[in-house]
C-alpha cells in the first residue's frame, strides 16, 4: 500500500491498561474530562460508540449548548476499524509515535488517512476480509491478532465524525483537524 506498507503495522490506539470506562462513565472515551471552570473537555482518541456519548455528556453539563467544536490534535494517521481507532506504527518501534508526520497540516493528514483506509480495504480484499491488527497487552507488549473486518467497518476519522454530525440532532457538531507534535512546547 501507499501508507500501510512493509515495516508498518496498525496498532489499537487505546491502551489496554486504560481502556476501561472513563471517569465520566463513558466506555471508549479514555481520559475524558472537563477542564475545570471551563466549557472545554478533553480525551484521547475515542471509539466510534463513545463519540456521541461525549457530545451528549457535554450537552448534559451545558444544556443550552447548540454547537460543539471537536478538535482532533493527533498528528498521525488513524483508521477506524470495527469502531475502534488504529494508528500506524513502525514495526520496530510499535509503541512510539511516527516522526514521519511531524509538522503535517490537518488537510494533508486527512488525505493520508483516506489513503490508509484505501490500503486497509486493499488488504481486506487480498486476505478475504481479514487483516492483521495489533493490540497492547496488559503488561505493555504489542501482540498481533487476525481480525475479520467487513469493508463497511473501515472508515477515516473524518468519515466517522461526518456520520456523528448527521446523527446528532440535539447539537451542531463541527470537526476540525489541528495536528500538534507530541511533547512540543
């Protein structure tokens, strides 16, 4: 593939040790929290199911809200498979962010994610709707697992957020990608 190629892998972007329900009670919304005394909330890359729950929780806290601006600060391509976020990793450094995308614009990153989704769909055609994914075990090791995935269970983050925007009748959901380099000052 163009993005998913030899020497790279797809790793679940939620750590097993932290994948329990958030402090706010939303499964798949790891680290979901409100910035004290503000209308700002934060979380790691959520699962598909968690997105609308996060929007609903925001509306519970601020009942008069009519619009939610969702900023995605991730600087790496993410593909949503089976409703879960998977990030691209180098095989030899599967627990570290890829430096290849440092400084990339949001628009360029979304193009790369579309290409990643295309690569995943190509893999599914080649391997009869199976793909080799990776997860992190409780003790921090990366483990491969073959998964059955239908093509309709693969989407980019933009596709997922567009779908969530259409599903949210109570509030307008606006999504923007603003990639920031990890540990930058």
